[in-house]
C-alpha cells in the first residue's frame, strides 16, 4: 500500500544577520512534526532554505564591503552548520539563487503576465526595506512600518503589478469558509479585518531601483519583487515548470506552511492568490505562530540581546534547547526565553525527572538482578495505574501532534515519567529486596519501570534527537529488535525481559544555576559590546561608501530656510518627539514635529535658530501634521545635534 504523503515547509530565511534561537524556533517545530510523521509511516518531504534577493541584502553586503553572493554564501554556510548541530532532518534546502529556482520564477512570472494577471504601471507608495514590504499611507503606524516599526521611504518607480484585487472575493471566502486553512483562529480575524475587508490593492511585483534579484524575462531593467520570488520556492523546490516535476506531482499541495506571524499576510493572502492565478491547488494549512522573545523583548542584533544557539548547545546540549523550544513556548502565541527558565527546565525535567529515573532504574536492575531486566511475576493496582498511563500516552500524544500542540504532547510524556518516579517511591524496591517474597514482587516493579522508560523514549525520538538512543543503549535495546518504533507502543508489555542494562553515565548532569546565569550574563554583555562596536563600524562604512552623485538641479529642489523656534512642547505619549512652532518668515509659524526629545528639552529649544526643509510634503506624526523638517547632524554614537547658523540671521533667510 502506498504511503500517505506529508509536505511541510518553514519559511525560507533571510541571511542578513546573525542567526539566533528565534530563527531556530520554526525549524525545530517543523522538524519534530516531520520526524513524528515519518515514524507514523508517512512519506515526508520537509523543505527549508534561504531567501537571498532584495534591496536589504544588497545593502547589508555593501556595508560589509563584500560582493553580495560571497556574503550570502558565508551566512548560509553558518545556517546549514546550525541545522546540522540541531539535527534538523530537512529533505531539501533551497536557495533562491539556485539556477533552477531562478528559471522557474521567470517562467511563473511569464505565465502570470500572459494570463493578464501581471501588468505594467507606475508605483508610488511607502516601502520598508527590512521587511521588503509595500504599505499604503493608511496602513502605516505613526508614519512607520506596521510590522517592524522602522522608517519607511516614499518610493516612486515604474513597476509591474499583480492583480491581487481580482482575487479578493475568493481569498475572503477561503478564509471565512475553510477554518482549517489559516491557523490559529486569531490570524483569520486579523487578515480579514485588517487587510481583506478594507480592500486588497494590486501588488507591486517588480523593482528598478536596485538590481540584486531575478530579472523580469521580457524587461531586463526590472527585477522580480522578492515576495513573488520567495513564495514560489514552495513549488519550484519540487520541480514545478522544470524538466522533472515528479516531486511536485507527488507532494503538492503542501500539508503545512509554518511561519512567524509577521509574514502571515504574504502566505495567507498573496500566496493563495498567486496559486489561484496559476490554477494550482492551495496548501492545506498555513500556520502563523508567535514570536520568541528574550526577557519579554524581541530579539535584535542592534539590541545585543540575541541568544546564540551554538553557545547554548555547546554548554547544555542540543536536546536541552530542542526541549525548551517544544515544551515551554505556548504554540501560536508569543513565547519568552530567559536563561533562568531554560536552566531550571533543564534541571527539573531533563536531569531530575528523566535522567534520574533512568539512572535509578538501571542501577537497581544492575544491583538486584545482575543487570538483566527481569520478567514480571504479578500485577497489582499500583502497577495498573502506571500501565494505563503508559498505554494511553501514544494516542494522546498523536492527537496533540495532529493539532501541532507540541508542548501538550511533551507534557503527556513527562507525566508518565513523573508517574514512574512516584511509582518507585510507592513500591519501595529497597525494602522489597530484603525478602525472597519481596524480590519476586521486585521483578514486576523493575520490569514495569523499564517498559515505561522504553515507551517514553520511543515517543521522545522526534522531540529529543540524541537522548532516546542513549536510553535504548542503557536498556540493552538494539535498533534491529523492533522495540524503538511507534508500532511497538500498541500495548504495554514488550519482550524486554532478559536484556542486559548498562547503567553508564548520567543522561543530564545537574548544573549550578546561579553560576551558569553569571556565565550567560557575561556572554550577553560581551554580545552587547560587539553589537555597539558593529553599529559604529557600519556607520563608518556608510560614510565611506560612494554615494550616488546628484546634479545642481536636484539639489535646487530642496528649499532650506533659517527658522526661529517660538514655542516647543513634548508630544503626548511619545518619548522621542517634540512639537515646535517655528517662524520661517511666513505669515504664520509652521508646526514641525522632530524626534529630538532625548537631546533637547522644550525650554532649550525656544529661541534657537534652526535650519528647516520647507518644501517637504507634510506628514502626520502622532496625529499632528508636521510641516517640514529640522536638520540635525548624527555622530557615530547616534547622538543628534541641531544644525544652526554661526550667527543670528533673519528668520526665513534662505540657505544655499
């Protein structure tokens, strides 16, 4: 009988900085799901990779003084090394710079163009380079990107557009009618209310202001917009439009697209629309999980609060990190990583509950029965309680994994482990061993404990990739005995009696949490220093990078005047903003909002002469219309200073 197919994907990661445990979160979840399905007998295809085109990566490479592809190659190599360290069992790693992918994307673009779903026009709107996302003015929050909060730039250029609006009704019906397509439910409401119902606008799908991307096949001055390029990897990786599309025929549509909530809009709205335009089946499920925070703050290279997975794995083991990700983070919601919780969880669950149980049981088998697991001789009520929990473990865990609820799945396993520890205390093996009758009873007790450990280890294999094999070795279980697969969990009572145990070393050594917290704090402090230094170096590079030259006619378009600050006050609920009334020689003063509250008080501002850009388009900041911009200088430490005339001049005097 042909195996059931299961196709799961992570988003493809953008190689623009240092990898951290937030990057690992999605990949570890998908790996556990893929491994679980494989053990259930599914034919699994697990895809991950890197998204390597776009303006942001071109700028990052330039700031590092490296050719783009060479820069990316180094970062991608580091990512692959991380996935190897974490035992990520992907079936394919795709790079959007792969020749096969680039050719396929061009064919897809051509197909959409010929169908009339892509057309040429001009684009003017707000663009966030870090997110590679376009926004309308109404979608901005305080004039900034609604996703990352960074500055956006007004972009105007000739572009090709995808007719996203054409598919609005079908996308809305999809999300409203198919409750399984977009998960969790909160994401459905977010997409419907914030994006779909207000009206989908046609999507800009090409750029001309940079050239690091896949060329539009019939218009070489355009590169294909990164989200068309990136999203189609899910089908190009399977050979769609290629010479060999057997994988596409076999695995598409995907069973699960897994990603962080910040890119759910692209996957639940734009991606289905592209597939509809291509007349292809839609993925069965798109799941947008929450962010993994550090001390309740989003991880950021600039903040220096990135937690290095290489360091964690080196000091505390790969399984400790995998366990934390899968056990502690509430799936679908934002999770929080702290060094203290991580270390405590490792001590309590892995060292105390699991490690201590295996050590105690193998030690007792070694001591009382010369290392040979005995056969059970009787059955009592206390045995039944443990056996019932062990037998229900696999179906319960499976139901949780079908719902992608890994924390509850692991909790189920560790309840059995905790019950086994309690069973030892209830049965008191050290007392039973004192009499011949008690020693007969002890055979059953130790057999039940070994079997509970075996069954737990079998289920733990998709979650902890290294520890279960160590447990099997301690119980004398070989790979060819048929005792390590899910099919061995149908009933408690596998033929493990007669096997020789090996007590060996502890699975997890307990650690001194106070001592380790100090070590981790020192590491974090060092990272913060490096982040600050890197920021300085980036600014130095920016200052030495050749800037595009402009003609005098371009400079003449900027109108600069001397202004005098008449009034100034802080903007409510905005720590960085000051609102000034500035005389620039006109009938009425101008209202100008500036982000300088950290460097100047309102009292200091009053009476100062400043340089004002007076022909800048008005912009609303915190509900206040700002009618110009005050010029400031910024040093290498990010400190701001007002640019002022060297001597007092009349308000309204032109600068030039």
